[in-house]
C-alpha cells in the first residue's frame, strides 16, 4: 500500500489503511477517548464497516470519571448508536492525581464514595473490573481484545487515533515502537496475544483532522468549541482526564467552561483549587537564585514535595539521566507528582528523536551512507 505524496490525500490513505485492518483481522475494535482524532477514526471505521457489512462496530472507552461533561455527552451519543457495540468501562481503578502531593491517586468510581462521584455511571456501562487482581488500568488496556468478546478470533485489530503531528513524543513513539512490518505496514504496534494496534491517521496534521470532521459533517466533542473561545491553542487542547499528568493545565479553564463540573471536582479531588489559582505558573520557568543549578533545585523539590515512600521510585527512574535538559524534565515530574513516569517516558522519546536528527546523528549518518552507496 505504499503511496507517494502525489498519489492520494491523507484521508483516502487512512481509509485504505482501515480497509486493510478489516480485511486482515477477524474482529476490529475502535479505541476512543472522546477526542477529535478518535472521532475521525470512528468515522473511517463506519465507512469501511458499511462497505464490508461489518456492523455493529465495537467501541472501547475507558471512562476515568474525571472527564469533561462534554466528553461524556459526546461519547454517550456514540455508545448509544444502533451501529455500535459499546464497551464503556466505568470500573473502579486508581488514577494518578497530578494535582496533589497528599492524595496521589483518585480511586475512580469508588463504590464507597458513590455520593461524591464527579459523574454518575451510565446504565449500559461495564461496572466490574475484568482484571480484579489489578487496581490500575494497565491490565485492561494491555489485553483489550480479551475483554471485548473476541473469543475464538484469530486476529483482532484495535484502531487508535494517535498522530505523529500531536507532539515530538508521539512522533517518536510511532517511529520507535515498531521493529518490523506487519504484512509490509509499519503503522502498527504489537499487542498481547492475538491483538494488534493500528494508527490509521498517524500522518494527519491538525488541519487534516478538522477538515475530515467538517467535510463529513461529523458530530464531535463540543469541548473543543469551548477551548477555542477560551483561547487555548490547538496543540494544548486535551480531552483526557483533567487530573492526568499531561492534562493538568485543563483545570485552569474548567471553572469558566464547565462551572458546575468544577464544583464537583472541588468536592472530589484534592488539589483542584491550588492548580486553578496558580495555573501554568506552577511550573518553574527559571532557576531560583538561591540554587546553584537545576540538579540541586530538583533534589530540593523531591525531598520537600514528594512523599518519602516514592523517593526511590523517582531516583531509580532518573538513573543515568545526568544532563540539564533531564533535570528540568525531572522537575516537571515532581510538580505534577508523576508517579507513573509518563513525562519521563515522553521526554525520553523526544530526546531520542532529536538526537537522531541532530548533526552527526543517526539520520544524517544514514543519509551519508545512502549517498556513498549511490555513488559507488
């Protein structure tokens, strides 16, 4: 299926990719977050399912309770569609809380605190954790096919709306995740057992996503309209759980955009008011004058902000990361209490890609090698 940039536009190429997944897989699941990218992937799956007679479409959503009201409204319209088999998980699990150094986790959908939930569970959602031995979400996500009624299926494809243009970290994830092609295609990642993940819109720019939504008149999450009115740039528009370490800055507009939801967050999640008041100023932009370097500042913050039981976890993660650029990453990890190491992982991918692209890096060496070979 290789194309040149002159052959086809990204929308048609993505449609062909989804056709490839449907043709190669016995079952297909669309993984959705309620964001614009998974909205386009869901649309592409609808087009191909209609062509192939493969309705209803299996749709997966891990509802993290601390979601936008607009996200719930949009995803509810998807899950209640007659062409969808919903796998709407509203299960109890621990979600890292980047807003607090005291309450490190939010126990989503905690049965003991039902009266405090930010939102109520939906009648059609799945409410029992299919991996009861784990109180996080990794067991569910890592073997998704096993929990979406795919027994007896030889190969299950999961369509994921991740794009290289979202960030340098996402670009690096897509670039480095695949070590060998699946039937000649590199836009996938291996999953557990019979499950393969695919990125059919990996080469879409933001403009391509919104063009697909506009030209096909697709319903979408209206939180994006609120973001636009609030003045949030396209790259910063996140619909993930608001307390996640990559989405903490969404707390700042919450009070204005969804004031009733903000009050529920205040009652449910520790640290909301602090982050709302400080906003992006909570992240240090300059080295305070009473510290000699960023490493000393990092160590001070670790000792005085993070719970002692997590000190070794952070230090082990930082082993061999002894550069100023890394110290600054470590400080952001501390400030959002990133126990899972998400920011460190993203930075590692980004630095790796930048190093490869730098003068004398892997990409330049590869270009020189190919040039020498062509001249030989």
